[in-house]
């Protein structure tokens, strides 16, 4: 129990798993939230003393219960990373409005609930990091992204509001914007002609998240953008 705790949502096979491995390797206990209970059980075996909590973060009651379970079993976190993401693509005329509502629940409301749970303890300690992973949709609303971009933009603005409030209290809030296609099996299938330079590696995202979470107080960043060197932006 002497090790600090990192809580990570959205522990899928790409960025979430890489974050879990990076922070565990760095000496943290990790508590992992995802809908896939089988994946969490596998990670518990790979990462000694880790805790997997199956949860749909879009369900406020389920999320509250999961966080209460984490607090009771392993305590409160020093680092919280909201990596869960909900997405739906289509024009504003074609999307199902309920899909936008669900994505807002995952991307914005779950982030709010997570921060409201973690921030009071961090404030008392005068330290801690709250980090959200985002993407290019947090900065611009492209055509066919009407079911997704509004929620990521709101997530970024929420994080900025938190950062301005919590920063003077010693709590670092940051937004990690990933302007790239993440290298996971399904994206390799979707872009079969793309070479390695086209993708961003989950391990490299995790390394940058580690860096942001451990920046010296004299040089905190809020918005960090990541992209492969060959990315056109």
C-alpha cells in the first residue's frame, strides 16, 4: 500500500493497456476500468497487485460503485487518467441523437464524475494529476464528426476549467491530444497499405502520459499534442 495508485479508464488493447503497463513499471499500483472483464482479468495476471474493475463509465451509478470499490480496496489515487472514449460518425442530419448523448456521457460526464471523486483527496495532499486523452476532434468539428467532436471539445474545455481551478492547489490537470491513428490490430486492417510511419505507438503515448504526470511544478503543461513525424497537420 506504500506505492502510489493510478486509476485508468478505457483499458482497451491499445492506449489503455499501454498506460497500465507504463505506470505499473514506474512503481504504481494500477486500478483499471473497462467493460471487458476478460481483458481486465488478463491484465491482473500480467501486472502483480493490479485491480481490474469491470464498468461501463457511461452509467453514473455503475461508475460511482466502481470508484467506491477502488477506494475501499486500494485507497485513493495520485494519478487519474480518463482514456475511455465514445464515438459515432456521421453528419448532423444522419446521426442518431441518442448516440451523441451516450458519447457525452462517456467523454464528458464520466470525466467529470471521475475528477469530482479524485480531486478532494488530491487537494488535501497538495499533489496529484488528472489527465484526459483526446484527439483532433477536441479542436475542430469536421464534417461527419457531429456525433463525436462536440463531446471531445467539451471534454477539453472541462479539463481546462479544472486545470485553472486545481492548479493553484497543487493538482495538475492536463489534456493529451493524440492527432494520429493509433497502432492497434483493427487500424492495421483498416489501413493495410500504410507503413509504420503512419501510426502512433500506444507505448509512446503512454511514455508521454508518464512524462506529463511527472512534470516539475515550475513547468506544467496543459495541452500536449502528439503526432507521428510524418503526419500532415
